[in-house]
């Protein structure tokens, strides 16, 4: 064939054939010949994949020869003359017998992108239209990407959009709305689901298929990115507060964690150490042995969930005893009523305990004593003589501590002589 001969003939020194820039799918290009004496000629163009051949005239434009615009079209693009039927990545050869035989090649690149744009939108059920999304909440959303460079075939093309949810990376498949339009989108429903002590963000197709599921917390953002352009929306969670945020409960006593914010809730789900617990706005708590527990509350208003935590410690009950005021040892019973003693409290987890002390009988002469912490960590009273309470041989001294929550009472007794 004539074009094959042109590729191997020896060109005139300085003569050159070239394309006027990059070749774009669905775009136009020209063939240019320079440094030849002729004022007109022809160029042959071949698509190597298909063998399609066309010839174009070259006309003088200033100091060079140029072809008319040549269309690199797909089967679905409008037919124009002259044109070549191509696909993305095809190799096009341009050759001429001018200048002793010249040739060059070029690859067909993607369509020119135009002005690419990326948008994140939310469906407004009141206005019944798509609006820019600033916050991510349970609703219908979509990413919209306009970029003609991604339109490569005559079918509806697709593009995997990188999306970050907090530290998690995933991709959403955007589909071209119409063939050759260059407009891509994906619609998805955002839902929140409390599970196993965490709040999970779910992206679901409009048909109910799960696209992604990621644990989230306050401040998490959803970010879609195409090149240097990014669109993001911050996750909107319901503000939730628990009272108290830290709670100490004596063993076998009942304490309570309560949701104080928001004032009203459509649903509350409680988790204690990763296990679901039933409860409404208040959660009763009790344990038969000392331990620590983590309490999580998930609260829903409408479709929006929020999360809050509280720390609970189940503590031993306070133990009371009488001790020798001089040695701190357990007193021998019966105890001489003229010798000093102290009242000791162990396993104290709250403020300094206040105890009542008196003697058994019709005239108890009760006194109230506030205990102070000593070097060992125990709480003890000031020295006390039983005789100062009117107690003598044969009487019994008693001490009592009442838990401030009204949960239990601790006792100690000491026979006297």
C-alpha cells in the first residue's frame, strides 16, 4: 500500500509532519506539514486497530500546510467530514509523500474534560429538589460529577469515586446519566444504626443494597474527592448527655444513669460492657461484687441518633469497727469503759463518713462524729472514752453509718467492762 511506502522513504532534511496537539476522543485535530516547497498536497490517515484509511487535502496556511479539522469520533458521535472512527487508546498514523515521504503517529486520548465539577447534594423533601449538602444525616444524598474525560464509550460509562468516612476509605460507583453526556452520579441513603456499643453509618442504595458500613463518632465527615476537587459533609449527630457521667454504687445497691439531653427521645438503647440492656430514659444498675462497667446510651429523635458514655464503679460497702485508740488494733472484749477507743471505717469511696455512736439502752447519749483519713487510707474518729457517753461495765457501745443514698447501714458494737 502507498502509505506503507511513505513510512520508509527518505524525507527531505527539515521537512516534518505532525498533529496540532493532542488527539482527544470526540474532538478534532489537524495534520500539519512544514518545511516543504509545495503549496498543496495530501495526507493519508490510518487507524491501526481497524485499518480505516482516509485522505485529506493539505492547503497552504502561511509558511505551512494544514488539513481541515478531522473528527475523532465514536460510532455514537455525529458524523462529520472528514472523520475517523476511533476508540480510546487507538493509534493514528498520518503520512504524506511531500518532503520525500513523511509520517507520524499519535494516540487517541480521553475527551477534553471541559470544566469538571463535583457536587454533594441532599434531597429536600419540603422543596422537592436537590440542594447542596452541608451536613450528613439520615436522608437521600447523591454525588454528581461532570467530567467529559470519563465518557469513553457509546454506553453509559461508570467511575469509581474515592470516598472517605473518617479514617475509612472506600469508593462509590458513579454511573453516566445518559451515553456521551459526561454527567455521572450515584444516589445513596444515609442511615445510622447503633450496634455493639458503636454507632454505625450505613450507605444504602435506593433499592436497599448496602454500599458501605463504617463506625462513626461526633465530628466524622464524609468526603468525596476527584483530583484536587473535594466535597464533604460533616456527620450530624444528636447531642446526648448522661447524668451522672461517673457513678460509684455500693455492691447490692441500685444506682441510676439518666438521659438528661435531649429532654424527649423517641428511642433509647443502652449497652453495658458491650451487652444490650433494657431501659427508657433511666437505666437502673446493680451488681453483687465490686467491678467497673462502661455504660453507653444511644438516643434517637426522628431519624437522628446520638451517643454518650458514663463510667460506673460498683464499690464495696463501708465496714465499721472499734479499734484501740493507742495501737489501732482490734480491742479485746469486753473493753474497759475508761480507756480510749476510736471508730474506724474501711472501704470508703465517697466523702469522709459521718457516724453515730451511743450506748444500747434507754439513754443512748448519741453523738455524731466525722471521721478523718489517716496515713493508712482508713477513716478514723478522734479518741473517745465510753464513760463520756455514760457507759459503764455491762453496757454495749454501738456505732452506725448510714449510706448517703439510703441503700444500707453499717454497724459495729463493743461490749464494755
